[in-house]
C-alpha cells in the first residue's frame, strides 16, 4: 500500500491524532496525477484507494473525474481489478493461470 494513493490520509483530519489541515481536492489531484505519471513512465501499478465516505464529496469527485480523464488519455493503461492483477502476477511468477 502506498499512502500517497489513499484518500483517507490526505482528506481526513482529527484535532488530536491528525492535527494538520485537510488537503484540498486540487492538491490531492496534483499528488495523484504526479504519482500516475511516474508510474506510467517507469512502469508500475497505480493503485488508487478511495473511501466513499471520505473521497465522495462533490468537489473531490470533480477532481477524481479530472484524474480519470487524464489517465484515459494515456495509451496502454490496463484498467484492472485486484483479482485480475493477482492472476497476472501468479501467472507471471509461476506459469499457472488461475481462473
């Protein structure tokens, strides 16, 4: 897990445990955009973790849509489920193709 790609650490705030300002949706977009671009360039998994009760606010959804549009403009991006990624790695490492 990569904390930079999880919506909770950047959007959550608690006066005792997380005494810091909440990041704006625009700031989070910049972080996630740059992480995607790095993963795209170097070849990696961009595994975005979003929590509906945290990331599901209207302004955050607008920026998430903007991020998805940016990602869709890049060729060769594989949109996969966790199960598909796991099957890919099992086959790659063992030659076994799980169903």
